[in-house]
């Protein structure tokens, strides 16, 4: 998916996707230092950034696998041509 796809999703959809991929979707703020409890909120930017990083890693992994397979095929073809 692209960043635009994630930006079009609702908070509910992003939350479900984040939970599915075990991405923390909450952040907290403590505006008042005397306040004992922090205020938690859904952090859209954090979720989208984590999803984009995950997508890039998956694409890189796929590309690496394809490159290794292509290299193995080239080596196999070279061996076949040498043995002929």
C-alpha cells in the first residue's frame, strides 16, 4: 500500500491493521506535570509511519529473494554450459 492509501483509511481501520501487525497505536502526553495519569490518544502518524516501514521491509525482502533466485539460475546455467 502507499501512504495515500493509509491516509484515506479511518482511525478504526488503521487501529485494526495496527493490531493485526502488532504495531502500537497509542501515544501519550502529559501536559500537566502535576497530573498523575498521562493522557493516551490514537497516534495516526505513528501507525502510518510504522506501516510504511513494514511495507518497505517486505518489498526489500521480496526483491532480495528474487535476486538470489536469479543468481542461482545464472550459476546453474553457467554450470550447464561448462559441462556441455
